[in-house]
C-alpha cells in the first residue's frame, strides 16, 4: 500500500494512474477506522482499479475544541486495517501540508440553506470546514467515484452541492449506515461513551425505527414530542429530531406522500454528540 504525505506526490501518482486508464475510487475519512469506514473502502475496491483513502483530522470542521482534542488518532492501526483490505493508496498529510503556517482562516463557501439548518445550526462553521477540506481533496484527486456515508446525511448533501458547483464528473455514492448489534450507528466517537452511556445509545435508532413504523398513522408533531420526552427522560439531550425532505433537507411539520422523506436526529449522551437518520 502506498502512503502519501504530500499533495505533490499524491497528484503525481493519480496523474500517472489516470494516464494509463485506471479508475480511481476515493474515500475521505478522519481515521479511527471502524467497519462503517471499511464498508466504504470495500465498495470502492469492488468498483475501481485504485482505491484511495484519506486520513486527516480537519481542525476547521470542529466547532468544539474539546471534540478535536479528544478525537482518536490511531494511525498505525488504521494503516494496518487498510492494508489488510487491499487498499492501494492512502493520503495522510501533516497539518502544515493542508494549512501552511497553521493558517486556519478559510474562504467562505456558498452552501445555501445547508449551512444554516439542522447540523449547521448546532455546529456553526462545521460545513464551511468540511467544504474547505473536501474542495481541496476533490480538486487534488478528481476521483471517478466518491464514497461517503449516509450516517452524515447533511454532509452528503453538502458534498453533492459542491460537486455540482465544481461542475465535477465525479460520481457520488452514498453508502448505507453500518450499525452495532443494538442499532447504534458506528462512529469513531462511540468509543468515548462510558459503559452506562453505551447501554443507552441504541435508543436513538430504536426511536427512528418506531417513527418509521408510525409514519402516516399520527401527526409527526405528536410523535416528535413523545420521542424527545422519552429520550430526555433517559438522560439524552436532544438537539433536534426532525422530519425532512430526503432530497432538499427542508423540514416538514407532517408526513407527505408525494416527497421522499427522512427522519434525522442529533443528541448528546454525556460528552458525546451522536447523530443518526433513517429514510422513510
Ligand atoms: P469520518 O471519519 O467520521 O469523517 O467518516 C468518514 C466517512 O465514513 C464519512 O463519509 C462517513 O459518513 C462514513 N461513515 C461514518 N460512520 C459510518 C457508518 N456507521 N456506516 C457507514 N459509513 C460511515
């Protein structure tokens, strides 16, 4: 497996691969890889000649400095996992390769309402940081296929929006959410849950499944109120539990038959913020 630390060496490799007709699949990550990440790599390996995974904990997308400080970074373990899958290339730049002289002031990206609603309302600046690193990576790699997880549903929409603005030919693949046995969506942050928090964390998914089952049988506002109360009673602090349009992310007060819908949720459990969603 080739490990690149600089944009220049990665670009040379990509250019050479493309000049010989190789198809490139790209999986951007922040490392601390789990089976969810690995499912994206596997999908890329199946469909492309060369799969590239990037591992970079991007500081500008963290609105909470404690979250950044506590973000796990087991790089050697991650590299061993990628190697064992047969991933051909990894990009693990150091901080100053991406942000020279620690200059963390980034341009403003036009993300429309995606930059003000749901996750954006609770994590100011988050999607600006995501847009910045993804613009850099997409311009660098210009992959044939990009693989990202439905777990970060709003992020998927932000990246689709960026690709459109860039007039990119990259094919966007939104991959299903991998879950633990109790339904908890796999996440690098889950390892920061203590034993008691972990025992409650599956509730998020149980709530989503029960809402999906009640679709159309009751007003969403009633279901929403009941489930927020249930979660808060169990000690979770809910940022939002919303019914949204699965294509535009517009929030709806009630179920609609003529639109693709999703339910999205974000809640704090102890010091960990969890997000999840389900397509209806
Ligand atoms: P991250 O390292 O958290 O930036 O995640 C890298 C990619 O893995 C993103 O596209 C995520 O949406 C995706 N991902 C994270 N968790 C999961 C999961 N449980 N199942 C599938 N994909 C995931």
